[in-house]
C-alpha cells in the first residue's frame, strides 16, 4: 500500500518507521530544512534522534507530490492543525462529477478526451492516467478543536467530501517504543466498517496489532480526555501523594471519561478498552508521557508557558482541558469527583487551599532540587559529577545500578524528588514525603576489586558527618554500620551496593537519604524512631545546598579511601560513633542476642566488641561483620 504520513513529529515519524517495513511510505513535513536534515542524517534529530530512519522511507516537503499516488493518508499533526491539514488534502483532490465541473480537472479531462472520454464518479478524481479513487484518510491526533469543541471526525465531516473513506487510529502507544519495534496494540475506528477492517488488516504487523471498531466517538473521547487525566496524574505524582492517590485518580478519571463519552454517543466497552482505559493507564503512569510531564512540572510550580517551551512537543491535554470543561458544563457532566479527590490529598501530608476561579494551591510548597544550582555550589568540584534530578523513581539506587551496567560514568548522581520504593539496610522501606527529605545515589568506579571496598559504607558516613558539621548541624552521631542518628532517632541512612570482580575493577552505588523536616503523615508510616534536621538546627540548609555539601565531602572521602582504604578514616569514624566504648546488644542472623561493649572498628569496618561468652569468664574481643546483624543500645531501644 502507498501510505503518506503527514507530520514528522515524534508520532508521525514513529508510525512511518513502523509501517515502512511492509508498505511504501512517504513522510511529509512542512519544514523543508527539516526534511533535508533528515535526508542527510537519516534521523529525526529533533524528535527521535536515537532511531535511524529505514532506507526505504521516502521524505518530502512537497505536499501535492507526497499525495500523488497515495492510497492512505495518515494525519499525524496536533488537533489544532487538523482542520487546515484536511483542507489542504481536500484541495489536492477536488470532487469531479461531470466534465468541466472544476477548472483543475477540466484541463486534464480535455487532455484525456482525445483518447477516451472518462466520466469520474463521486469519490473519484481524474488525472493523466484516468480515474483515481480518493485515498483513505486516518488521523491520529487526540483532542477537541479549540472553541468549537468538535471531535476530529466532526471536523473531517465539515471538510472532506463523502468520497473520502476515513477513520481514527488511537490507543496506548509511546512514539519511541513503536519506532524501536516494541509491541503495541491500537484501535482503528470508522463508521465505514469495511474500511476499518481492511485498513486495520493492512497496517497490522508482528509488532503493531490493530483492532477494528465502528465506535469513532468512543475512541476519540478516550484518546482526548485521558490527556487531561495524565496532567492530573503528573501533579499527583509530583506532589508525592503516592500510589493510592494515583489509583484513585485513574479510577475516578475513567469514570468521568466514560460519563462524557456516553453523553456524546460512545460505547462503554470502547471506553473500557485500548483507546480508553488502556491509553489512560499508559499516559498517566509512563514517564514518556508529555502530558504527565506537564503535571509533574506544574507541581514544581513552573509556569505553563515555560513548561511548554521546555517540552518542545505539543501536550494536547493543555488545550483539551478547556474544551472538556465546556462540554461538561453543556452536557451536565459533574466534576465533583475530581474536587473530592483533590480535597483528599491532605491525608498524604500536604495541605491544599482553594483559590476561587483558579483551583488549588499548596500551603507550604516543596523546595525543588536544581542541578544547575547544585553545580554552581560545587564550583570546581562539579567536574567530578554528572547530576540528574528525577521527578520520581521507585529507587534511585536500583535505577543507577541499571545505568551502571549500561556504562554510566563514575560520578553519576541521581537525585529524586520523590521515591515510591526507597530501600534502607536489610530491605526496610525508606519513607519520605515530597520536598521534606533529600534522597540521592552516587555511582563511583574503582580499579580495585570488591575485596578492596571493605569499610566503604562507613567512609561514606564520615563524609556525611563532615557535611552536617559544615552546616552547623550538631547533635548527630554515627551508628554502625551505616546510620546517622539524631533527635532521638534515625536522621539519615546509607545503602551501598557493589558490582564487579574480586580482582577488579568494581562499581559502587552509594544511596543516601537524609530527613529534613518530616510531616506527621509521613512519620505515621515509619515503624521505628526517626529524627530530622529541623530538630537539630534552627537554620537549615536548602536541599540544593545540602546535596552540594554532601557531594563535596563524598568526593574528598572517596579520594582518601582510594589512596589508603578505610584505615585512614577509621579513627575519625570512631569519634563520631554513638556507641563507642558503650554497652550494646547485637542481634545475629540466627536470632541470638550477644551483649558486649563496643571497642571500635577494624581497618575493614567490622565492629570490634568485648563479649563475655559465659558467666565469670574474662571478656574476649570479637569481630562482627555487617551482614544481617543489627546493633542496638544496651537498654533495648531499637534505633
């Protein structure tokens, strides 16, 4: 089949790449310079720079030429450009039902009349080869037309003559994944069921499954309104409200999409299928979603114009929300569930207040991390780090370990605004709220083997203590092997994970979490005593200052460790240790409890304790390696 994809954005390019394996495909872009660059590099550097274009994919900036012998035109432009694009297509195929009906065709008819007189019928055009049928037209944009609130098929009905067979292609699909050949499933809907079936079968291939439907309204409503819900989901995640809140939002969001879709004439099974629930789930949870990114950045209090400039792509939900609001008012679809969900966020440790006519605001907005500011604070030390700030992640350590295996350089830093599955020692969850803690991971590569890394987690504790003292935070202490205590509980934790060979080289990811000012709602989720910096200092450093300070000290300590191992830091660590020369209990992996007096650590970071093995026996020095051992104070207070 001859296919022309109109629009060389991310989705248009991805579809063209995907379909070029089975069809003759032309990708059209309005910008001739962009097309020339794509021809030269065989890549779409702006939207999909890492994915090569197939050799057989044709590129064009000539609209008429691109539609010359097309059988199927796929419109991959934003909703705002759909009407103009349809008008441009219609102008290339003027309807000719009789001789001389249009100037553009009369000349061609006169040329062919000498050979044989051909009278075109409705839905056909003529050229020098005779009668040619109109191509099929499929659009992939998701939204409502601004001001009119028309769905795409309604716009098409106003522009295209009846001869054009038409439909919509929609469903859960990220352009990058489709372009890479990863599997996806979409729905092609048309009121012309034979066209839907035939076109779906033609586009279907091993990595792209296409289902046919005749519910155009249901498919279009699901695709449009899910973008609005994705912005809301991004705000929800950006505010750190948790998985529970996101699940509630998606569930109630699907209910609202369904109510609106049914009012407009869609069917419930469509709205619960790929183009409804499927697209909603992907767009609200996937980090490749532009609309979700808008929500995440709004939660960071960025201005909307700045966000749109930063994205560089169209986020349809920004414009769809106004039209959905108009339709909801006109059709009497209630927005109460969204308001109720917003009021429910206070149980997650954030306080909202309503601003009449504008929506909701945070009483105490989170303090956001900024990589540029951290690099400035690091000054010359910044050359040792590559800092990336993530809005959310399950675990910064796990993600950085994955990147380490893919070749990430030493000094890579992942700082996360909100972790949904942060881990502490012994697999315990690490809880924090949005903006009230600092959680980050540092990747560092060593020439030595794993055996040469003994005591490294304790060395990181020394760096952390130096940083806290540098900010005037006193009253904190270390607890073997890798906790920082203060204000009556755990103030910070260190999680070290290593990869490599015994003889080298080796790679280490050091994860650090520091409590700044935990709200009561977060404290209620933690099953042990905790403290935070706000209890130890009246003047707290900003999160950016704290991150820069800790990284600076880590760089120094890691250089010391590389040169002399933990031995050169051992005495300083013991000076910081809360239980130095104090009685403690050691809970062993087999459940046994050993009582003794801490006498320090050895050059490998193992705990040294005087232990009395039997009544009346002389104390003996025993060595304990971290492993699964828990250290507690003598009075059983578990910290």
